[in-house]
């Protein structure tokens, strides 16, 4: 049996992920999550608050919870799952190197590899291992944020990509932003590609060895919730919905501290991480009640959820095109939300029409056939993951 709620939540989560990712692709990296100055216009400050409070970390957490849930729902052969994770890793690496340096697929492949073996672990042990993984993540993150690197500015010799990659300046430094603008606005080029590869190498290593612990903890929580019957009886987990008000309160406290000039202090980081996870868990359980007939918009969102891998990569293609189209650095925070909605709506309408003719998305078909050793066969011979 295929439950509609996971697909619907996954399709909605793609919008939240796009909102955050779009900012990193169409403007300076250092200005996305940095608090705006006191002299900024109200729309800039409001956009920053909305991004941090409602989007940043939340929808990625939903996606991770759904990944763990999907492994439990899929059942099936353990070796098939592991083969798919082995193929997902190079897809993520190519995506990160050539399109979007913030790729998550490679980290999902690494930390998702053992999940099929963990399906049979008792629920209490899944909770224990998940709690340990998350606490370890908090400890590592706090240690990283307590380590300060002396800034020495941007080098004035060598090609542009090398100067950016070797700079120890704050990414929000005007000199860094000016050089970043020069590289990106030159269009798809050797310099911009090499710079993106360097950034992905850093982000990719961090994604596996630091934030990967958070991802793994959420995978295990998704496994536990699904094993405990979330999709059949979500009302049994209504206490977890208290994570929404508690998480919002923690987030407001953390974001207020960030806005006062301490965005990477240990206390703001820990409070923000706890708040975002509690809020995401509450939303996850609340949205598990999303049942009933799929009307027009819901039907399109559900289609996008069934083609999540295709949509995720397609969104990166669109972001890449925008970044090199002259729009880079010209879109303010509030306009980003509207642009993200337009891109997402285009993607979900494409998915609904694609699934009228084909049983699965094109990238999903390629990935599963590659993993199953059946490239060239019809996608329906594989099971949904």
C-alpha cells in the first residue's frame, strides 16, 4: 500500500528547500543567512526573519524524516537498497560539482546506506541511537563554531577562482562579494566551475562528517515513527505536535540573538538546532493527517513528491540558469520567495503531466534501473523507494 501523505509532504518540502537554496545561487553566499544591518529596509529584515524562522533547516529536516520513513515503507531487498545508495552518491557528487554546491544527495547516500539493516531494530534502540547521533552533531557543531580562524582578506594574485577559494575573509566581506560577483557574472566558465567545485568539496565534507549526524538522527526518527504506525494512526502521536509551539519559541529566541550580532555563537546555534528539529517533528506529525481526495493543487504536489529526485535536480538546473543570466545579486530577499513559488509551481505542474504518461520520473527511472542492473527495462519493474 502506498500512503498519499508522505508524497504530499515531500512535494511541499521541495518548495521550502528551494526557498533556501535559491538564495545561495542567485546572490552572494555570505549574505543569505547573515542578519541584515540596522540600516536595511524593513522588507530585507522581514525577509531574513521569515527565511530563518519558517524555512532554514525545517524543510530539510522534513525531507530527512521522509527519507527514513520511505525506507521503512518500501521494505524489499536490503541489497537493492544498498545498491541504490551506492548509485545515489555519484549522482549527488556530479550535481554538487557542476550545478549546486549545496547538494544533499551524497550525504543521504552515505548515511542512508545502513538504514535497510536498521529496519529490524527495536523502536527504543532507534530512538536511543537517533538521540546519540543528534547530541553528537550538536557537540561537533558547537566545537566548530568555537574555533575562530584569523581573517587575512582576499589574495590579490592568481586566477579569480583560486583567489576566492583561498580567501580566509568573511564571505560577507565587500571584497569577497566583489570578487564572487566577478566570477559568477562572467557566466558558465572555467573559473565559476572550479570555484563551485571547491565550495562543494568543503560543503560536501562538512555534509558527511558534521551535518550528516543530524541527517542520520532524523532518518532514524523517520524509521521509528513509521514503524510505530504514524501513517495509519497519526492521532496517536499528537503530543509530538507540541514541538511546533516549543520549536517556534526556541527559534524566535535564537534568531533574535542572531539578529543582535551573534549569528554563530554556541548558544544561538544550539537553540536554533533544537528549535528547528522540534518544529519539524511537529509539522511532520501534523501533516501526516493530510488524507482524503487529492484535489487539483494537492494532486500536483503529490505528483512532485513521487518525482522528488527529478524535481530536486530540475530546480538546480533552473537556479543555475538564473545565476548566470544577469539576475545574480539583483533579487532582494522578499522577491526570492515569489520567484521560488513560481519555479515550484512550474515543477509540480510538469510532474502531474509527466505521471499521466509514465509510471515514475525520468531520474528515478534511471537511478533505479542503474542500481537494479536493468537499464533499458521499463521502470515499473522496480519498487518505489
